[in-house]
């Protein structure tokens, strides 16, 4: 058995690259124009069109979907990226609105702003990944400061159920990238 050289490209990888290249050439301009219409600017449209094809390459290791509806496939991926883009803008806008009221000496530096924003985006993604009830219980405990029994009484559930949801939420926090 031979070991492939470092940096060697397999036949499957070459085939995937060729298929992605054909998909890109056939549909990139259409996708870019579709995204430009959704987003209202060319820079974000170009970025998300690029990200769509990156997702295609990353998500389709074994076989690329080129079926009868490649535009529907690309649109599905791009819609998810557009939603993520809008969520990111919402988080960023809320953060900037919050710090806009700080006196100049207390405002975070541009570097700190970026670090804080990235942390907020990761926290937002973690919260969105939780089941709704788990997220609600976690936020009642962490933001409203309610005790577990108070949460159980408010939501008409057992204390053990609240504790299970909190355990799930804490595990999500601990596994946050």
C-alpha cells in the first residue's frame, strides 16, 4: 500500500474541483445578481456568492449535487448565508447601539470591539442552537436571575425538568468554540 504524497490531489478531489468549476461558471453570475437583489449591495453579494461555492466544496466531499436543479441547490445554500448575514448585522447593530452611549474613555477600542462582537456572535449561535424551551429556561436563570424552583413554578414544570434543561444549556456553553 502506498501513502499519498503530502499535497497530492486525489482523483476524487480533482473531479470535485472540476464539477464545482463547471457549476461556478454556469451559475455564479446568476447567483451574484440574485444576492445583489436580496442584499442591496455588491460587496456583500460578492462575498456571499463566494461563500456559497465554498460551502458547496466543503459540504460535498464525496459527490457534488448538480442534479436537475442546481440553481435551487445554490439558492438553498445562499438563503442560509443571507439569514446568517442579517443575524450578524442585527447583533452588530445592537452592540454598536449599546456602546454608542458610553463616554469616550469607557468605549472599547476597535480591537476590543471586534473581539466582543465575535464573542457575541458565538453566544448568539449557541443560544439559537438550543431547543426553545432550554433557551428560555437558561435565559430566565441567567438574565432574570430566577432560581430553578421559581422557573419551574412560572413554567408549570417539575424542578428536575428545569435542572435537565439547565444541564443541557451549560453543556452547550462549555462546548462553545
